[in-house]
C-alpha cells in the first residue's frame, strides 16, 4: 500500500448555509465511503504565494490548487478510481492524483 495525495483544483465555496451543509454532507458521505483509506482528510487552501530561485517571492501560486486529501491505496489506478467520487467534481473542479514517494 502507498499513500496518494489528491490535489483539488477549482470548485467553489457554497454561499448559503443550506449549500454549505449540503456540501459538507457530500464530503462526509464520500469520506465515509472511503473508510480507512483516508490518511488525512485534508483542508481547503487559502491565499498563496510562490517562492522562486534565489528566494524571489511572487504573487499567487500558478497551480490554482484549492485543497488536498491523503489516501492509502494499492496502486495509482486504485487511488484514481477513489477520486472519481470526490464531491469537487460535481462543482466543476478537478482532482489530480499523485503517489507520495517516501523519502525521509
């Protein structure tokens, strides 16, 4: 088994309380279906900056990532299959799936 990061791009923040509750219920149901595969449920991202060579700091990161989750799965294909149920997809967002290579 390996760990995989799901990197979220796009989607939106619900505007009304009812929409927020519905979104949280959808995420809760998805996480519940993933069960013990969820290593870290993650969080949405806020403002960002980019640090380049020599320490140069730029404005917002160009990747437009909006959040993350860490899962454990037997393969990249399995983790990708899990990502297909992510609620951000129904909100116009995308999910990028990356295998985490233990280096330390």
